[in-house]
C-alpha cells in the first residue's frame, strides 16, 4: 500500500471519529428512513441483476448461441468448449509444417499462401496484405586474424553451423549465411577490443579503465541489450566494426547439455539478428511513419535515422574463442573491471581481457540491399454486437531458419485458434467484438510487417482497437513470461488461474507466481504477492501497436531454454526432443491466448485495471529513483 493511500485511510478514520457523536444524535425517524432507502436500493439492485440480462441486445441465433453468450454462466461453458476443442495433434501438425524449411522475410510466400487458405478453410474472411520494404541479404563474409607486419593469416573463422545427424533443419540448402539484418556493407580492419555485452555502461567502463575502442573492431557477447544497441554504442565510441558472439555462460554448456544431447547452444551455433535501431522507430527505414506500399515515396538510405553505419557480424563461440585468445594478457583483465565481464569460456583455458590486441582483425560483410515484397496474412471474425470494436491477436511468421520456437510455435498456435474459433462458430458462437488474426512477415528484420500494417491502418486502430495480444515465440521453455500494459493485470491473473499447467496439479498462474518469486529482486511486498508482469522490452510486434497507435498490448509465451534462438538448431527435432515433446506447453499457451482473446472480445464490460497502471507507474518511478541514487554513489564502471 502506498503512503498516500495509508494517509487517506487514516484521515477517513479521523473523520469518522469526529462524525460519530453527530450520528448518535440522529432521531429514530431518520434511521428508519435510511433503512427504508437501503432496502429499496437492495431490491432495485436484485431486480437489475435478474432483469438486465433480458434487456441486453442479443445476436439472432440458436439456443446454443444464447447459452454461449449468456454472461457469466455461459462464459464458463464457452471456456470448457474452447478447451475441449483444442488439439495437440493439430498443434503438432501445424508446427511440423511451419518448421519444414527456412522461411526468412519475403521468402516464405508458400507459407503465407498456406496460412491464408487455412484461415479461409475455417470460414474466416482473410487476405494477404503486401508491403515493399528495403531489406538486405548476405553475399560474402569473412573474419580473420592476421599479423599486420608479415601479413600472415593466423586464424580465419568458419562462419558456419555444423550438420546434426537426424536433424534436417541443420542441413537445409536454403539456410542463410550468418549476417545481421540491416548491417552496413563494408570491409574494415583494426585491433580487437572486448566490450562485454556492448552496453553503454560497458563502453563507459572501458573508457574509465583507459581502453580506447577508436578505430578498433569490437567483440561483444549477446544478451542484456539488443544487438542494435551494441552496434550503435560501438559506433558512437569510434569503433570500425562489431562482432557479436554467443557465450556459453549465457545460453550454452554452462547451463546444461548442449544440442543434440540437450537443449542448450552448441559450439558452432550462430545467432542471427537485426541491428535496425527499432527503438528510434521500427519498420521499413526508408518509409518512416508511413506504410511501404509499392508506390510509396522512399527517403535516401543516408538519411535513415535508424540504421547503424558500421559493419557487424554474428559469431559462434567456436569462432570467438581464437579471437578472445588473441587479446589475452593485453589491456586490462576483465575481472578487474567487474566479475560480470567474465564469460563461460574460462573452461577452455582462456582469460577474458579487454585488449586491444597486437594482431589485426579483418571483418568483411558484403550484403545486397533491395526492395522486397513481404506478405502479412490478416483474418477477420466479425463481432455480432459491436463489430466496429476489434481485438487483434498476432504472431510473426518469418524466421531466420526453421524457427521452431521463434516464431513457428506461435504460428502453430495461431492456426489452431483459427480452427477452434471456427468450431465454436458452428455451435452458434460469435464474438461480441471483432477478432483480427495477424500473421506478420519480416519481424526478424525490425518488426516490419506489423509496423507497416499499423501505419497503414493507424486511424482505424486508434478509433477501434480494444487490445493487441502478441505471441511471438509461444514455447521456448517452461517458464511463463508476460510483458504487458498494467491494465491487463486482473484479466491475465483470472485467465491463467483457469489454465492447467502441464504435468502438474497446478495452474499456469500458480507456476508463474512461484517462478516470479524465485527470480524477483523486488523488495516491494505487494510485488511478491502476485506474478510479475514486465514492462515492454521494445523488441516485439507489440511496439507499433502500443507505442505508435497507443493500443494496450500484451506479449507472452513460455521461455527458458533459449539455446538455439535464431540459429539452424531451432528445429522441430530439438523442440520435440527437449522442450515440449507432447505439445502440452503449446496447448497451455493456446488456452491462455485463446481465452484471453475471448474475454477481451466477449466480456460486456472489460476488466481493465486503470489503478494497476497508476500503481505500476508509481513503483517504476521509485525504482528509477533508487537506481539513480545508487549510480550517483558509485563510479560509472561499477554500476553495470
């Protein structure tokens, strides 16, 4: 409870004490009149409870529809029918289809057509909506260590992922070479400097330690901040190029057995990513603020404010190991800056140092940019009472590889929701408000598909959208995680209390609460009594809806074993071997996602908690003030 709330309660108590003598002086007639009014109001309330449902507008329908749309009791029946209609067999079939090959942005037209036909087969009005953003594709890449005096090449990175026996995704001929979406084309050479995670604080720490990154090639590890932030921070510090590798301390063998023996990232795994500065603005960089239709006017790439200007490449830790060895005993020991700078490769008999190296590193990143057609698939289930109001549910379809977890698990669930909503429709159900289903393209490049659609429909969305509910990676582990507007707190808690958690006697809410308590660093007692709902992290398809259109949004899924993200090993085989063998986690997220959509589309009065919003803002401000006090009391390099 906040201090001002306590004061309000205390002041109310003082007022009550002051008024009590006056209350006791009221005559018997006055008390009788009050009781009479109370009884009459109670009778009126009871009458409203029983009569109001009959006065509410109803869709012309069969008796089955009436039962489904009859307020609280009907909602329980609808929930049961919805849960019973979901099928793990269908979820598995959908996932197998979406993971049957690499489907990068603009190169998955067959899957777009399949999604469209699936929606139409369920009787859902659907269409493909095309946009034409500026995208890059890899041509050639090179990372080499050489002696600048003798020009002898001492090491050249393989820049490829191993084939895994029995996993066809690892040998798909359409697998992409390692590269970064929207990376700058270039060939640069410089001494190597290690900058931990590449955050602004990390570059400040290097400066405090007397290490310059000017004209250097910087090597950083994935995690903590988005890849675009790493490259941009290095650019601002004067670096010539950036290499980003996956350290085993973050998602490799230090977490458990690596793939194919376990779920964690193996030594050859390379995590592709985007370095578009989508925190400045997501979407096509050449059509800022307006949709990239075929005939849209485009700005010059040199004027695009959300592009990094230095080349970058992703690396496996197998390729990073010789690079980190080249800077060992040069500069400052990373452990002298902070223990958090030391990664997991110490088991490979190396120490982490800052550099700069005496040897030179050559980074070549040749990419081709061109305008590419991308395809969103948008379905529509028209509401029966208020079709002008819409609840939008969405998932991105494009992937860096087969993308079993990210995003195909979500795509599989989206198709299943379309099928089950259609099955409920055959029983006479229709949502009170319209439900929009969005299968977005080119999200991995910079949330392109969803952003362009929002930009094209911005006026309608601001007037009509009730909520946007996104599930990007539905199943990546067994821990339920949510980022959302605080107004959804009560509704999310209510929905997750109705969904069984797989292979347990608990609900998703129960496990979510326990996992939140185990990882929470929040000292606020009220925060420990409920599961954690995180603020938006600005890296999902919710951004354009929430930040540009101002629509209250939710992003959720099961997370945890992220050891294959954006690599060739995020495959169907890995998913059914280690993450969700019986598809029960897929079923659970389908139940949460679908039930939340039904509640948002069907509840006569939405349970949106505005007070939760106010309390969260107060809490965030207090946490921010606490962090600022801590930062002012310590040197910058100690506050990471």
